[in-house]
């Protein structure tokens, strides 16, 4: 939504289209975690590509806008790596899964403090 608002604030017409259902087979408990990490890495690459184009165009406003996303993606990739590590350590232990579930459900979403 932040990207949408940013584009609208910069007089860019945005057209939202349908997103295809992902075709990723999930056969083990680790598959969604690994797919999540791969997706975060993909998103990081997209943001880096946009940042590179903005830098080449000397579009400082867009570069500043993207700074928060760059930091956030670093956190998201770290979280995904950490979750995979925890699942590798105790993913088959019911007590470990219970503790991990409690840890994850205690997380609180904090909206970005971006002013666009």
C-alpha cells in the first residue's frame, strides 16, 4: 500500500491486476519456510533494482522512500533464516514446535512511520 500511495502522490496512474495462484508444492514443514525465504530474497532483488534505477536517474525522493524498504527487507530475510534454523533444531519435537508457535504468535506488527 505504501508503494501504491507513493505512486499516486507522484501522479502515476496505477492499475491493479489479478495475481496468479502460486504453484509451489509443499511436501514438508520446511517447504513453506524455504519458499518464504526465497520470496523475501526475490523482493529484496526487486527493491534493489528500483533503487539502482532511481540512483542512476538521480531521483533522490524515490531513493529516500526506498531506504525504509531496504532496511525492512534485511530484517525480513534475517527472520526467515532464523525461523529455518529454529525448525532445523527442534521442528520435529512437539514441545519445541509449541514454544516456536507461542513465540511467533506473540509477534506484533508495527506499521512503518513513513510520511509520504
